[in-house]
C-alpha cells in the first residue's frame, strides 16, 4: 500500500465516521475537509516557518479557501433541519473564530501560540463565512418561495 492510498483511505474513513459520506453531499464534504486541513496547515506553517512564497501567495491561498467555502455552501441541500443546523453551527464558528482571532493574539503572544491560533482562525473564517452566507441566502429564498 502506498502513502497516497493510505492517506486516501484515512480521509474516507474520517468522512465516514463524521457522517459526511453520501452521494448528495460528497463534493461538499470533500471541500469542507480539504478546507479545514488547508486552514490548519496555513495556521501552523505561517507561524512556525518563514516561507516567503507563503506570504507571496497568501491571497491566492485565501481565495482557494473562499472558493472551497462557496462549494460547501452550494452543495448543502437546504432542508429545514439541515439548513438550520448548518446555520447555527456556521454562525457559532464564525463568531468564535473572529473573537478568538483577536483575543488569542494578545493573551498568548509571549509563548508563540497566539500567531498560530490567530492565523488558523483567520483561515477558518475564509472558509466558513462564504459557506454560511450561501446557505443563509438559500434558506431565505426557500422560505420566501422565490
């Protein structure tokens, strides 16, 4: 078994255990998982390593996160229960990430964890804000029967 096969099987296992594998949301599940992994990698690598190319391509990396967030938002079926759960969870994640990004930087600055947490929260915001906005708009239009 190659490393590539092992990683693929581990990702499928994680998605299955999280209940995200289904034909109707497969694309959204993969986009969500890739976005979260990319956000955490951005947070860790931007703080520990001074990689010039990471700073050069940071706008492109955040654009990829926004596009993945849009894919997640458009791929979610707007049923009353699913949309409500996603919107509540998404709103909580956005609020906590925003406040966490600001407060963690000041409180943990001395030990170096503040930059990691702040950058990770910013990357998670780039993923979750578009997804939450799209689902919210789809839900509003669904309720208005437009």
